[in-house]
C-alpha cells in the first residue's frame, strides 16, 4: 500500500481534474493523490491522513480561493507539518503573498497559471526529492 501523499488545493474543479490527470500520467501510482477545494478541507484531509498513518510529502495550492488564501493556508500547513514541501500555483498571487510564503511557509516554488505540464511535473519531482 502506498502511504506517500500529494495534496492539491484549488477552488476550481477543472484545475483539480487537470492536476489529477497530469500527476497520474507522469508520476503513476507511486503516490496517493488527494484533492481539496478550500483551506478547511485541505487541513481536514491532512489531519485525517496523518491520523491514518499516511505521509503527506507535497502540497500544491492555489492562491486566490474563497476563505483562506493560499499563502495563509501554506503558512498554516507549515506550522503543523513543517516537512511538507509547498508549491503555489496561481494566476493572481501578488508578490507580497509569494514572498510571505517563502519566508513563513518555506515555499518551495511558485508557478503561474496556466502552467506548462513539464514545468509543473519537474518542479513537483524536484520538490519530492527534497521531501524524501
């Protein structure tokens, strides 16, 4: 059973579906994939995974979401799970939010939307290498 997890957080279901297809195509079944449409769901999933003995290696999060924005979510994740690699995927994050995420959440990378699949996958692979 695979207990290594990648979590994707975005309020747009189309984005989540696209991420799921690309991750499965390029990373196969080496990881378990989880998806959340907002920060509250993401934190709940992370807690459940931890309680069930899964190890979340990496989180890919949108920035502009209803409720808690991505930078605040990543900071919250960092406080609870400092070893999780954090990647922001956004079309709208301001530089301040990205910089704050770098400082306070140890942001690994920030990619723009729309993204190039190869950029996304190579960034995730690099991030996973630092997580293992």
